[in-house]
């Protein structure tokens, strides 16, 4: 596998989940796979779980890890071709990506949506800039429109917790004081399209997501009705897609409560605002899977890195950095 940019890069979700669960049982079983190789984690936005889990996954595979936070440490990057760089940006992606490629064997990128320019966000300027200009594999640690490492971790968590042949799984919008991107919801939906499940999305009118991603998935505007008899309820805020990046509602009635959750398992990618997105009673209950989801982020990243590393290390143990 050359890159991991979206859920669509997974050739068989059941096989990947199964492999990740085996890695979870023996996380250091492939410690020599990354020996002598380096991964660079580049953060254009803040992170807790993504940074630590990806670093841990890399360490489990024997990789050396370099980390850089562009917001406070790196030069501002220019991504447009033919631009006259006489303003604030000091370095072009053409040079930056090539330099990173000299220092590392894999680069992982985290760069959120601006939520101001839909066309630019959907073009994935930062992520695709590195894909185009770097000569090494690129991993998406959350981009403008997707968070495939989180969605893979969610698939692992559901597989571990599920007891039914065809579970009912609900993705529910929740209120939030800030406008948030669509990345987590998008990738969760794409992951669910690979599952045999009764999948329902629920949100207030006006919060419809990209129809090219939703396709024919059922959307229910009554949250309580959507959550009835659910096995898993995944809660996440997102801003408007049609009125791009806007907050149309902060209706506190959409907060997830114990009453609406019923006997379902609760899922959220974290961080989460208590008593805004979800009640304390839900988060602190045994029904909450949030901490286990966070734990599975390591093994989602580890299975991705393992698949990228394997072609880079030919049989016989001879290391080859050439791609």
C-alpha cells in the first residue's frame, strides 16, 4: 500500500479489523519491521489521541518518530503554483515535501478544514500537496474531509463489542458552541457503508452532509425515534454543509442523554464537551466506549503503518528506502 488517505484505501475492512485485533494482542510482534526507518508526524492542528496513538503505533513497529507542529514551529507553507511569495508565507510545499522525504520513510499529516472555503477544503490542499510533492508514503491523520484512522478504530471497537449478526448503529448530531468539520462523520459513514448493519443518521434539518458521501443511507430527523432499539449510538457535532461551516442550531435538546441512549453503547471520538454534547451520566457509565475507542486508535494506526512498511522491507531483512 502506497498511501492511507481515506477509508477507500482499505481493500477488506474485516481483514484489516482482524489484523488490528491480533496486533492488539501482541503489539510488539513486528518490532523489527520499522527498524532503521523513520516516520515524521506533521501537525497543522492540535492533537492528543492522534499524536500519541500514532507515535505509539510507530514505536510498536520499531520506527523512529519525528514530530513537528507547524502552527508554532514550522514556516508557513505556500501550496499554490506560480504564486509570487511576497507576503507572509516563507516556504513552498514543493521544497518542504521533498526535504521531509529525505529525512523520513513515511510522513503523516493532520490538517483540518478551514470551514470557510468548501471548494478549497474538498481539494485537500495540504494533504494532496504532500501526496503530489513527497516521494514517500503519506498517512492521513485527519484532513479537511476525512479521518480514516478514527473510522478504522471505530470499526475495531464495534467488532469487539458487537453481539449481533446485523446491529443497529446510529450516527447522531449533537450541539456544540463552535463550528466543527465534517471529517469524522464523513469517514464514519464511509466505514459503515462497508458494514452489514442497520445504519441510520439523525440530525436537525439543515445539517445534511455531503450527498455524495451519504448516498442512499437513511436519515431520520427525530433523534429519539432514530435511537430506538439501537446497539451503538455514535455522537458527533458537525457544522452545516450546504451553508458551509455555519452553526444553524445549538438546540440543547439534541444532547445525548441516558434516556435517549437506553441500553445502547455510546461512542464518541473525543475530545467531548460534557453536558453539552453528552450528559455526564452517559460518559461515566459502563455503556461508554470512548476510552476503548481511544485505545484502538493505536492499533488502527499500527495496522496501517504495518501495511505500508511491509513492501519497504524485502524478505531476507535487507532494508530498502527506495519506493
